[in-house]
């Protein structure tokens, strides 16, 4: 395991809020930071001790030396950081992990490395592979992914605004603007290698090693992750899994349909909103 040079808690802006007897870990995705959970936090902190943090690529992390593109060319390094953070916080078993987008696969990898760490994985708009291949529909062809990465390289400022409009339901302009601001805060020199890591990843082979019970949360219309991906993950994950649909457009149900998102979590986990 490659450790962060600083303590994970300090490096990742980690904090614990809430006073529940159980612990929930919230992990954001590409270009985001822990603020993407702001709408759901007031409810969750009534029932859980909630761990929030920023991945080292996030614009909320001020020290640029903490993100090494070579180290983070694989999700495994992120999973190691997650485990190191939870160890530092003395949270070593029976946690609920909620991972959005790329963090869904990171949580799966962490659960394989440390099987006792989580008692449930909640995979929100997650995907093991974004590129179509053979009979697998990931949502994009190679040329489209090449175009996305080229746009990030050549005109990051414009790409961030356009991407936010594509992945967040436009009926919620405040959330669109907030995500665009998150993306713009992320350093351009981090965005390019990270996009390559995410959009060219293929973690389909780990799914049959995941034994932790999983809930896969999918929106009705996600341009990044088609519904077929949720069905594929449901079939391939070794542990017990279910698919839950949140009736909203886009890739961020915690932003654009947070009450319905909370209702799904409440039903799964057995708490009241």
C-alpha cells in the first residue's frame, strides 16, 4: 500500500459529523468535493456518524503535491487511501459506504482488500467500464471518450460548463452551477490524467470478488451510465445486490432528487426521514 505523505485525515480534509451509533462514509466522484452531499447531510447526520472527505484531486484540497497522476492511474491507489483514512479514524469494520460515480468502484476494491470494513456498499451512478465492448454497453465508444479527453485538454474552462449541463438535470440550475464551480476548482493538470483513469477504466473483473451486500442506485436517465450498466453489475456482483431507481435525469441524484434519494437510503437502511 502506498501511503500519503501527510496523514490521510489532514490530506483529504476529512471530518466526522453526526451522532448516530453507526457510521456512514460518503465518497464523491470525478471533479467533485464533499459539498455534493450537502443536501442530504441534515437528514443523514440525524441517524449516522457521517465521514466526509475530499479526494486529493479535488479543488478543495489546496496542496497540489498530494495528487500524483502516476500513483492515481489506478483506482487501487484511491482504495488504499480510503482504507488508510478509515484506519486513522479508527473506523475499521461494519461501515456503510456510499460511493458516487468513480467512488463506487473504489469502494468495491476497498471491500475486497478489507472484507470486514463495510457491511453495505451503496453504489450511486457507478460503472465498472464506460466504453462499449463486445456485448457490454458502457455508454460510449472509443472515439467519444477520446473526444471528451481532448476537450478537457484543449479547453477545460468551456468543458466544465458544458459537462455540468450534461450530467446535472437542467431543471435544477443551482446544482448545475455548483457542480461547474467544483469542476473549475479542480486543477487542469489533474483533470486530464484523472479523466483517462476514469473513462478508460475496466473493473468488470472485480465484481465477482465483491461479497459485501450492495445497493446499486441508478437514475432514470443518466447520460454517463446507462441503465444496462446497473443491470450488469447486479448480475456480476457476488454478494447480494439490488437495483434501485431514482426518478430524475442526470448523474447526480443526491443533488437533483435528494428527497427521493434519501427515501431510497431510508428504505434500504431502515431509518426514518
